[in-house]
């Protein structure tokens, strides 16, 4: 279970970093000069999916281990 929890935390970190990179003010200023149809939205979508999957994985591990008595 610890491996799944660590993997979930890594996914959350990667998702947050990915979304923060693509939403940085400098990057947004540069993208204003790029034509809208040439913007690549795949990396922010992958970052969002990684963030969601990481949160779901962490909550699933927490719920599963909260019922066990040690």
C-alpha cells in the first residue's frame, strides 16, 4: 500500500508542476503572440489527468487502510 500512496503523491506533484508551468505569467504573455489554433493543449490535459489520478489513488489507499486495525 505504501507504494501506491507514494505513486499517488508523485502523480499529484507532477500534475501540479505541469499545470503551474503552463499557467505561468511569462508563458501566457508569450502565448498571446501565438495564433490560437497553433496552441498545443495536450500537456495541460495530461497534467490535469495526472493530478486527478493522483488524488483518487491517495484517497483510495487512505480509505482502504483506514478500516484496517494494526
